[in-house]
């Protein structure tokens, strides 16, 4: 055999050992796109909603290079949401939602992740909320299993808090809405 050439037997062995290529996403992957979930290269679809400024910040990383830093600008609550109406593609069935958060130590800050299951026209079919414990300077993961109702075709997410004063900071990272099995 000449250098740089495959023998027919070796080529046949290599090709038959390969699994079929999978082009689509796994049914158990995050429904939020990679940038929105991980914040590694930008804020993705996240946007300031009320009483906050929001930035991608290397100092806010729980995993990877960066996370989302939410700074409260007004009293009486705060919020960020996905600015991609009517949301990401989803389907009915079992899901798990989770997020990591930490906040200004010594404050009574709680982060609530609201998941809205929507039909093809954007009409909300059902909403569910995950509430973190009171946040501190340490990262805490909040997770919950959810069921998207029949007719679900989209999912939207917001993260809010009922407490907060100007200057309080909430950091968020690794936000996930994951299908638990094939539709």
C-alpha cells in the first residue's frame, strides 16, 4: 500500500464502525439557544424589562466565561425577559427548568423564573414559576420538573424579583428549559 492511500479493507472497517450522523438537536437539549442559556458570547435574547440594567459580565460567570449581571435601578421589584416573541420552539410533555443565581449579600433578594407555554399564535396556555431561596453571595441552583400542556409550540421565559433597591445586584447563569425525552 502506498503512503497516503487507504486499503479497501481498512476503509470498509472504518466506515462500518461509524454511527449514523445526527444533525438535529437531541430531544433532551436546552430549548433556549446556546447564547441565551450560557451568555458566553452575548446576552442572547435577554433584555432588561423593568427597573434594571442588564449586561453580560465575566465577573458573573458560574460556568464558562460570563454570566448575566442584573443591577436594580428602582425600588419595588425588577425583571428581565426574553425579547424573542413568542419564544423558542417547544412541544408538549415533561420538561425540567433550572437556573443558577446569586445576589447582593445581606439583602432579601429572590429570583423567580417564570416559564410560559404558548400555542402557535403566541397565546399563553399555562405558566409555571420557579423561586430561588433568598440569594447570597454564593451560587445556588433552582430546578423543577414541569409539564407543557397539549398544544404547546413555544416557550418564553422571564426572571423577576419582588424585592430590590437601587444598587442591588443579581447574577444569573446557565438558564435551562429542557425537554425530558422525545416528543
